[in-house]
C-alpha cells in the first residue's frame, strides 16, 4: 500500500458552525466507565464521554483501539457484551433499550460497512424505518406519495442518483454510494445522535466532500454527532467541537480540533495518520 | 391501520408504487380467515364405496362415460397405498370418515345470477374480503368462486363468450361441453398417476374448466377461489385448462379456509394442455388453515398439478406461494413434448410452527430445444419442515434442452428444517442442466441494520424474507403479489424469538 | 427346485464357517451369524429401493459368487511386473483375490507405533486388537453387501497408528484379482485406526489380472480417526469391464480430525462406491473428491453421505463424471445436518460431461438440514464440452479427437492435481490416457 502524508490544510473554525453549541444545556449522552468485551476479549476499558446537544465529537484512534466497538455498543449490537458502566441518553438508560427502540428514540449509526439486503427495495426499507419512528412518536405514518416527496427532497442533499432508491438495499452499490445511502437514511430519520463509523473510509476526495456536505447540512442545535475516524482528513470538512483520542479502550486525550492536527503531525505513536493514496 | 385492509384479499387496481412501498405491517395474531359461517348444507354421509361414487355422479347428472371413468379410478384406488417417500409425517387418514360431497342447500338448482346466491355465502366472502360485486366493478376479473364443492357464482361470462372463451365450473362443462371434457380429462394426469390423483378421479366434486380457442388472447385474468367451509368435508377439485393453438391465458387461484381443529383432506388435480404456440400462466396463493402454533389442526393438501406443452413453442408457467396448510404435498409439473416449448416453476413455500411442505416440480424434456427454469425459495421457521423435491428429466431425443434450477432455503429457528432433493436424469449429450441450491440462516447483520433503523425484529424478518422471495413475487400478477407479501408477513408471526 | 443365490450363500456359510479366521472367537461368531441372517432375511435390494433407484444389481443378485477362502497362492513376479505397478516411496501390501500375499515382508517394516498387518493374521494371533472396532461401524441389515463381507470375512488389512505416529509414505493396498472365468467374490476387509494426532495416507488399488474374467469384488473398509488425526484415503479402481465392484467405506471422525478422500473409478463393469462419513465431534473436517469415467457399457454409481452430528464441522465435496459410449453415471450425495450441528459448513458439487448419444447421467445431490445456523450449498451440472473451445483447438491444427481429449483431460486434471503423491499422479494420468485412447479407437472402429 502506498502511503503518503497529506499537507496540513485545516481551515479556521467558522463561528457560524459553532453556533449550535450551547454549553448550558443538559448532556444528551453520558457514558460512564464503560467496559465492553467481544468474545470475552476486553475492548473498552473504562471509557467516559459526555456529549451535549449540538456538539460534534470526533473520536480518533489507531486500529483496534475500540472505536467501532463504541459505535456498535451505542447502537445496541448484541455481540458486544457490556460488562460494566452506564450510558445515559436523554436521561434514559440506553443499555436497557432494544436496538430498534434506540433508533426510534433518535440514535443513528452510519455503518462502517453498510450491509446488503438482497431483494429488499431501498425505498421500501426507508419507508418502513421512517414510519416505525413516526408511529413511535405518535405521528401518522407517511403514505407513499408524501414519502416520495420527502425522499426526493432529501436525496438532493447527498447528491444520490434516484435510481439507487429502486435497487435493493446497498446491493451492488459502490463504496461511495453505500456511504451516501447511509447519510440519506440519516437525513430521513433525523436522529438526535448520529454516530458515523468511519464514514470517510474508502471515499475519494469528491465523494468525501459530498458526504461531508451532507453531514454538515444535518448539524443543528438539537443534534449531536460522533464522528469515528481513523484519519484527520474528514475533519477538514466536518469541523468537530471536540476531538478525543481513543487507545486501548480508553479516551487518553481530549481537546479541540487542534489535537487532531497534532496527531496528524506526530501520530498516535504509530505512523498512523497518513492516508492511503 | 384498520384491520379491514389486511382482511381484504381483493383485486383492487393498485399502482406499482403502492406495491413497492406497501409495507404496512399490521400483524395479527389470529388466523385472518378463521371463522365458520353456518350454512345449511346437504352432503353425503361419510364413507367411500362404489355406491358413493354412483351417488356423486347421479347428483351431478353426469353422462355415462364419466361415471365409468370414476368407477375405474375407484377400482384402481382400492389397490393403492398412500405414498411414503416424502418427508411429510402425519397421522393416518381414515378415508371412510370423510364426506365426499357437500353442496350449499339453497343452491341445489344452481344460481342464475349473484342475486340468487345465498346471502350468507356472500357474507362469508365479505368477511374474507372478496366482495364479488366490488370485484366486478373494480377489477374486471372474472370470478368463479367455489364454495365447498359447488360453484356458486360465475361472472363476466358474457364478455368471455364474445371471444369464445369457456370459463365455467367443471360440472357445467360436463353438461355443456361433454366432448371437450371427455377428450382431455385425464390426458395429463392419468387416473393411475398417484394415490391422491386417483382418489380425486373417483370422487371429484367440482372445479373449474377453461377453454381458450385458437388464436385467442384471453381478455382478462381468470380467477377462482377455493374455500373449505364444512366440517369433515374433503374437497376434491378438478381443474382443466385447454389453450388451443396460439392462445394465451393467465389463471389465478387463491385459497383461504375457515379455522377449525380437525384435519381436512384436500386432494385436487389440475391439468393444463397447451397446444402449439399457446401459453398458460397458472398462479396460486395457497393459504389454507395451517393448524395452530402447537401443530393442531390444519389442512392436508395433496395436490397433483401438471401441464403438457403438447405443441411446438408452447409455454406453461407455474407460480405458487404456499403459506398455508399443515401439510403441503405438490409438484406442479410440465411435460415439454413440443419442440422449443418451455416450462417454468416459481415457488415460495413457507412453513412455520409445525407446518410441513414437500414441494417442487418435474420438468420432463421430450421435445428438442426445450427449456425449463426452476426457482424455488423455501422458508422454515418454528418447527416447520420444508423440502424441495424436483426432477429434471432429459429424454434421449431432447436435443439442446436446457434447464436451470435455483433452490434457496432460509432457516429461522433451530427446530426448523430445510431439505433439498433434486433429481437430475440426462440421456442426451447436447443437453445442459444446472442446479444450484443454498441453505442459510437469516443474516444477523441484516437484522441489526433494520433494527438500528428502528424496524422491529418481526418487521425486519418479514422485510428480509420478502426480499428473499422477490424474484418469485415478480412473476405473480400484481394484485397477487401484494397479497403474497401480506400472507408471508402474517405467516411468519411468532417466528422471531 | 432351484436354490436362489441367497440360499446358496446361507448354505455355503454353514459349510465354511468353521474354516473362517477366528472360529473360536464368540464375539466374531455372533457378528458373522447376524450378518448371514440379515442376508437371508433381506436379500438383495431392488431398484424400487430409493438407494438403488438408478443402479440395477440383478446381475449380482441372480448369480452365486463363490466366496474366496483360505490363504493366497504365490503370485509370480512376472505377472505382477506385467501390471506395471510402481511402489516407489510407498509401503505396499498385495492381496490376491482379497487374501494377503507377503511379497515384500522381508524388506519392509513400518516405523515404531505403526502396525500394518493382514487381517487374517491379526484375527489368528491377536484378535483383541481389532475387537473394539472391527464391524462396529457397520451395523448389520443396513447394507446387504457389507453383511456378505462380514459373514465371510477372510482377510484384508489392519492399519493402526498409535498416538502422534506419522506415516510419511503412502500405504498402498493393491487388490489383484486372478480370477479366470469362474464367478467368485473376493471380499477384502480393511480396518484403519488412527489414534490421536496420528497421520497417514492409504491407497486402495484394484486391478484384474485377466481381462475377461467375471467376478465380484466386495470390499469393506472401516476407518476411525481420533482427535486431530489426519488421513488421506485414495481409491483407484481399474478392474476389467466384465466385473462388478462394490466398495464400501465408513468413516468415524472425532474432534478436529481431518479426512480427505479421493475416489477414482476407471474400471469395472458395474461399480458402486459407498462412502459414509460421520462427523461425530466438533470441528472435524472432511473433503470428498471423486472422478469417474464410464465408457463401453460401464455403470458407475457413487453414493456419498456426510452426517454432520456435532457443531462447527466442515465438509466439502466435488465429484466429476465423464460419460461416453454407453456409459452410465450416478451420483447420489447426501449431506445430513443433525439438530445439534450448528455452524455447519457443507459444500457439495457434482459436475458431469455427457459425451455420447447413448450415455446417461443421473445425479441427485441432497441437503437434509435440521439445524438453523448453517451455511450449506450444493450444485450439480450435466453438460458437454464447449464446442467453441473444440473449434478453437481445431483451428490451431489439432484433429477433433485430440481436441476433445485435451478438453476432457483439462476437465479431469483438477481431480488428479489433488493427489499429493507424484508417482500416483503419473499413474493416474497414464490410466487416463489409456482410457481415452481406448474410447477413441472404439469410435474409429464404429
């Protein structure tokens, strides 16, 4: 694999981007002393993290540091065993909630490797998901016509080809199309907390820009975002309020985006912040 | 979401978009069509003797040839034993405890129009979501509804008569077109074919008859409903469809049955004859009562369906969605006799709780350049057992014949079973036969994705299973596809722990 | 009244039982008697029997084949050499009509912890060493041919590898039939036991000394692999076209053991290969490979069954068939996944070339699955050589026969490549060439 360093290219934080953050608000997500095993192997080892509404947190770390584990635990994947710790989401005990309940309450995971479901039409899938959430909220389900209107409006934000809506979920999609499809789902489900698990991986610069614009358009004072990433690259486009470094199952450092730059220059101790060509 | 929309197994014109997005997941715990109307019925007492057959024939005022034919079948049947080679297990059937004829009393003279139909019957259809009047108005589909054994209503006859299509009950055909019946009856499924077909040949009560004259494209899809509604009454339909040279017909068959505890025997025979260049499409949704979650009750469904592509370039296509019955035993088959003829079999079979299905097809290639396609999707949940059993036979002179078979099984629940038994017999060195089969569990990660997007586990399963079956649903007429999806969701209830 | 062959076997058994090896062993006596009773009761199967649907064995059922008894006559070196066998880098055992002939006994001795003996010898001097396993994997009544072998069991091989013993050279069991014209049945019985961690390769070869003799080979092999044991097992059958050949192999596998089978069938008029594997403990693995080529009036039937009884086992199967002239091929492969066997992986494939108007192939791959967390697939194809490829080769100057042979060769070479021993690969290729040219000659004559 060819590895090359990217030159530092961070643009200054625009105040308007921070306008959502209001530090006086109650936390949306509070993770306390989280311990997680996968097949009896310890992956997260006492992780703490607090996120307030409107904040964007980037979680960086080398391979195997537990980034994806954190993302999956938040979404409620059963293969991950929480052995200790608490997660509060909007004042509720997240760990007590089923996967689908978390989703309906506003937790959204954009998958690192979006899963293919052969034969299941993308639109059918999106409509089912949206209406599950709407009926949970006591809203009327959208009929086909209204849903179509909504999806046509949202699809523009990710510049996705409408043809993909009529194909099976992620089946035969390119890497970029899959990631855009994830962001489209996020746009439609309008979560409170979006966890983007290496959404930047495998994207070329153009695709990264489109996906980032999609994410930025979804920033709002009521929506928090966790950006799980291996590379600093996406943070050039989606500027975080906080950056955390995860290593050996713990957050070892936190700071603002300057930390990401520092990591890019110095590395995690591994030659890890370079990006593949 | 009102229940009525699920109950309605209707033929509304539904646009494609609605189908694509129709994901209404109102799931009911009880069998949808589980109720019994009390209709005063006249029926023969249980038991099967030569006398029974003479009685049936006499009640139906049948010509001599048919009585003889029945008696010959009965004589043969007495020498046969129930087949044991399938994976199906069920308590022994006592054929002497079954009543072989039942007719709604008020209809003995035969209705001339819907006005004459017993209002209680119409009410039953209403409950089942088949408002005949509405169908006439909405769908333009001719309906030949079979209530138990006697045909009670036939519509759109006039329109069909204009182009010379005969679509009537089997009994009517016997009276009005005895020559056609005599010419074709038993030519595809001989009396001697198998235990259940022979039984049917002896005691069949009624069914449908279709004749499409040369060069005629049947102007509407033909539909027939089969229901069982009388305690301990076996139902033995017989359907015969003849498509003359260059004609086309699409026939839809759908079944639901009221809920009850006793097992009921259902042994139908369907014969299709396609002459040169003719095409017959036969679609079935089978939703007989499957028994309860403990395997109690349910219909025993032993069906013999076979078509023959008699002339060159003929085509027969079977599509079936089998979600009902405690036991399903059926192998809709095609004899590809004419050169360049083709046969298709598209099947979804779902078994949940203690349901058992042993289903598949036989494609017999006799003519040259004959083609067959088999796509079978089996879903096993609960304690359900699902077997695909198929035969592809390439005879010695069937040069350049082709077959492609794909059989996929989806397993849900560690008490379920999925079995694949393809038989391939090739006697011609220019033939190409390909069979592929896979068996796998429903994907954990797919379930997780759906749940992460807020879809409940049960809905997610239904969604994924519907995706798994999509290829088959595409082959169904549109309104049937909608119904099939709903049936699948309903049938899967309780399968997710 | 004429006596039936079954009755003849029963009376023959009464006549010879005192002379069979181990007459004083009560356990063996019981087994033999059960077996002959079972033959008497069940007789030979009819084609109505699902397991024999495509194979008519009336020619065997209607003939009484005299069971070969006693010890082997000496084989002349000249005759053996004429067979062109190559024992380089291998440990050979020669059997004449199923009876061991100690041809190399002076020069060969297996390494420590390994014993390779004649079964007759073991039954005479040390029967306790086989008591636990012999016939224990072959319950009576399940297969009349196995019962026939058990009743008249006379000789064969006993191969035992103790814990962690490794045999690097292949053990070559060569079964030579010396029969002239008289209908005899030779019934070698083999028992292969690999203790924990042991590793070996066993080759069974079947050869006819005379080209037109009409006899029956009815061989039974029982194999037990303990934990981590690894066995490669080859069968190469090149008997003449007027013989009948029934080869039954039953394998029991313990935890993490590995069994690799390769069955090559070139000879025999009527051949039936039964290969039954039981994966009895976690993470056992087996791979079954087969190649069969039928021409003339040959009929070759391969029956395999893999029983996944415990979780996390893997089976993989590939059988290839080439059917020419009036040749008939049958493949019947069953994968049975028992309710406990979660995380089973099973793959099965049968591909066939049908090359002549009078050839026939019947194939029946089957999956029977009673566990849900499995990944199983099977496939079967029947087709012919790619005519475009034939044309391409002809356009490059090959005549049609050569072109076709080349394509057939490339179809079967995949199976030969799987054989790990070079000397065996070479011999297989020779056999293949002889077989192809024989077919070609016949075509030219016709």
